C-alpha cells in the first residue's frame, strides 16, 4: 500500500492514516508531501492542514523543502491567521 502513495493522493491517505493511527503510512505520506512540496504548496489540501502539522513535516525533512516554497506557505498562513503574525 505504501507504494500507492503519491502527490495526487497523499492527503487522502494521510487523513486515513491519522484516523486509524497508521504511523508507517503517515510517515510515508509526510515524506511524499515533503518531496513534492514545491508542487503541493498551492494545493488547497496542504492549506487545510494544521500549521503545526505542516511545520512538523517540514522540520522532519528540512532538506526536501525549498525556501521559496516555505515562504509561500508561511505567507498563506499569515493571511489565513493574521493574529499569529506577531506571536
């Protein structure tokens, strides 16, 4: 099943992995998200994840996520949650 996870379905698999506490599947989904972060940064599914989850994903795989994609995601989050801008 882990071989089936790709950038087109990683958010669906991730949701089920969290729901059923499937840590190996969750880790694989997070890895795919990092590997494809540049592609996924504009996707609504990524924007719907909790900031803390995305931060943890990026922290786990620092070398996979480029600075420009990080900034794009952070800018979206600041627009979405402006009260967090100065915290």
